[in-house]
C-alpha cells in the first residue's frame, strides 16, 4: 500500500495530484505543519530533513517530490506517465524532472526575495533564462513533451500553478494556458476536491 505524508498547503500536493493521475490506491497520513509533526522523532526517522512530502511504499521510503514522482511513474504508470528508459524522449523527460529542483525552485526564490545570485555561481543561472526556457518549452505545447502528458507536467505544472498563485511567476500567456490545461485534468480536479473535503473537516 502507498502512503503519502501530506498537508494540502504544501509541496506534498504535487504527489497527491500524481497519485490521482496514477489511479493507484493510496492512504493519507496527515501532517500538521503548524503543530510541528514534521520535526517529531518518528517523522525524522523517515525524512531527516523534517519536510514533506514523504511517500511510503510498503517498506520503501521515498523523499523529495521529483524523486517520488520519478519513482511512482516508473513503477506504477505502466509507461503512461514516463517515457521508457530507452525511448528518445526519456532524456528530455529526465531533464525536466531535474530542472524543477535544480533550476525552477531556486530561481523562484531569487525572484521572490528580489535576490541577485551571481549567475556564474548559481547552477540555475539567471532567473530570466529559467523563465524563457520554460516559455520556449510550453510553446506550442500542450505538454512539456509535446502531445505526451507525463509526470514532468505534474511536477512543473504544479510548480507553475503555485508560483502564479503567489505572483512570483509573471502571467505570461503560455504559463497561464498551461496551468489551465493542468487544472482541467480530471485527476487534478479530484485531488483538489479531496483536499477541500479534508480541509472542510
Ligand atoms: N526539496 C523538498 C522540499 C520539501 C519542502 O520544502 N516541504 C515543506 C512544505 S512545502 C515542508 O515540509 N516544510 C516544513 C518545515 O520546513 O518545517 C521536496 O521537493 O520535496
């Protein structure tokens, strides 16, 4: 059985959405971030970083959202959400799975804090280049791999939605249209509805 340690107001919503795309049964272990559940010894034994998401797959623990999505897509999507290991698109797919943590997130922090990290020191270079790289990948779309929706869209699409919501990402038409396409997916609607029901108590 798959168990997601989850709080709807956190990055674990990316994995929650992914689980709905997969259609695989799973359980939620609620984490109260304000109460500090993520810093308690039992939780730290799963993830010493004291952060969610954490996924348990029977005896296997996976942490870090991009790693969890990569794991789930490879193990459970029967090729539906990740190109096969020898498919030509696998390289492009992996690039986006790594781009999220190594370029997208740090660039968003730079923009949010109005911080100028020297581009030659930063692995993500200039935030403007991150924005333009995303734009070029999303035109014409509909997905990062063209016509094939993949776990990379679950990851990058969720990040784009989150950052548009926080007014960190500029409202470029290609970002807004992509986020609308993600939100129109039945799995995204189902994940959102499940979180809303939990929050309503
Ligand atoms: N690099 C991690 C980031 C996880 C993360 O920052 N989680 C936040 C919630 S969005 C968290 O658990 N914060 C609680 C804390 O730092 O105490 C990933 O991609 O999974």
